[in-house]
C-alpha cells in the first residue's frame, strides 16, 4: 500500500551506489549478502539494472600514517584484503587495477590504499596534487535504483502481489496480534483482513501500534550539473572526500558572511563526506554532487524546501579537491537539477528489521543513505521474520 507511485520518494533521490566497506562486521556481512543477491539478479536479467563494480574512492590530504588506525580497523573486518601501494620496495602497484566498466563480477574485494602522490596523479589526474592518500574500496560500484526497483516490483506482481494506492489509517489487533489493516483508497474506507503487517514506509513510517519507533529523519540534498569541461572522467568511481574543511571565501566575503547571523554558518567548519560521481553512461555529460551537511531531524514533508546556497556550497567544497571544477563557481552550467531526500535513521545508523513487539507486525526501516544497496538483503531478512 502506497499513497504515491513506487520509488518516488527517497528512492528517486538515491545515490545509486553499493559497497561492502562498512565500519562493523554486522553491516559488512549484511551488505555482502545484498551484493551477492544483486549479482544473482544481474546474471539472470542480463544486467537489467546496470550493475557495475568501479569501487568507491575515499580521498584525503592526510598521509597514510595518519590513517593507520582507520586502516587497522578495517583490516580486522570481513571486507577483504587491504593492499598498500606506496612506491616502496615491497610495493605491488603493478597488480593494482584502476577502475573500469568491465562489469559487476570482478574478482576484487577489500581495498587498495594508494599512498604515493605520483601513483594517485597517474591514476586519478583530476584529483588535486595535494591528495596524499586514496582508499579504493573494491567490492563497490553503482546500479540503477529505478530499474532494480521496477524489476523487483514486476517479479512480485507475477507472484500475486497487488499494489494499492492509498493511505493506511489504522492497524487492528486482537489477542492473537495483528487482525486487519484499514486503508483509504479513492476516498473510500477499506478493511483488509491479515495477520501480517510490514511497516516499510521510510520517512513516512508511523507506529500505528503504540510502539515507539527508534528512527528520525534528516533532510539531505544533492545536485546534478552538466560537466561541460569534462573534469570528472566517466569511469571515475563514486568519490568521497574524507576531510573536514572550511570553504574558500575571500576576506570580504568572509567578513560579509560573518556579519550576517543567518549566514554565519557558511564560514564554519564543514564535515567530511562530500561526494561526487559521473551520472549516466560514457556519453553522458552529467555529474552528481552531494554532501550530508544537515544534522537536524525534522518531520518529513513530500516537497521539502531547498537550501538556496547548497549548489555553491557543494561546488566550493568539491573544487578544493578537484581543481578542474573551479570554473563552475564563476558560471554554473544550466540547468542545475536539485534533489532532496530524507535519511531516516537510528542513532547507531543501523537498519531496523524485525518484529515490532506485536504479533504479526514487522518493521523495515532506518535504511539511512543505504536503502538501495541494502534492499535485497533487507527484503530477504524481513521475509524470513514473517
């Protein structure tokens, strides 16, 4: 039951990526399973949803030794081997495979740590020369979220699933648990007898059962622009800037912003996590940029308001690490496509999948920023619970 078309809220704003590079083993195992399932689907559909394995790039101005605790932490997890390429005697750079579009079943796992500026510049010349370390996570890449979702919906319909356009208004229970769900469809009230109810409404999740849901929603934004100067190579992986940063403003701009109480936040330190990727096929000019700079929870709305300064913020931040983007600060290519979607999350940033405490009621939510990549394993897991 959905009051809106399938895949039209947060799924429509998906980054359309996947990775097994997660900071704890529960999530690493969960995502490995989801990737396994997506690969099975890609094989059986002649890759109908464009799965590819170019990896993720995490880039930083910090030297490798300052990332040692980060590297040591991941080396203890089930994400695959970690290989360091620093140009030294024991370096194995000749066996480092740059990203490609060779498909979705490359025998690559773990991560390659590029800890030599010459290696970085040779492989990723669009990055700033002062990038000292690149972490190239390998069991990672991109998919088409819309095509995957529509394929799964079509397969579900073949098995008898019916999609109703309506609003859930009430879940009735008796001494055995869930008894019925009441729905408004085209203004009329309907009652569906059932012993199983799965609450998987993302930002629209509501308790219905007096159970407090441990999730909250934070609005995050992205933009897409045409890269008319060809700054980002089409084969570039999804790239995440690890470093916190201050935006580059000249002295006058800084003074003006600092004197305006509503804009002072623009001269404060911004978090790491700015990300950028080529969007579309090899002939597409589009790139997508995002930055989860918002940390304030809010009540979700269907059409959220955009932050007017966001396109300039994300481009200024990206241009510090990818200098070829600087001309776009003077003349932004038109049109600028803006996206805004919710990260519906728990405080631990882990999904909530399982029983809600009332027999027959189940929760599938908290897929904060990783809903597309987790969807197959999440579906399998909630089905096992039911």
